C-alpha cells in the first residue's frame, strides 16, 4: 500500500505549466490583431452607453 504524503512535502515537485501557458497566451493575445483591436475599442464605455451594464456594478459581497 502506498504511503500518503503531506502535500507540503511535495509541492515543490509539482509543475503548474498550465499557468505558464495562460500567461504566454495572454501576452501573445495582446500583440495579435484581435488583441490590438480590443485595446483600441472603448468596450466598457460602449456597454454602458448601450445600457447593457450599470456604470457602477453592484457589489458581490454579502454585507
């Protein structure tokens, strides 16, 4: 039977490459044609003027 190890003992051995992938994807998206278009459009202001979202979104925290 395999011995169960504490996660803190092996966390240095776990490689989280998916985070590296998403970071590289985000960086490459910003330099892509679609990313450049997105950066030029005032999308937030457009959605507010079209009435799609509120100017100040409601807080998601429960008080």
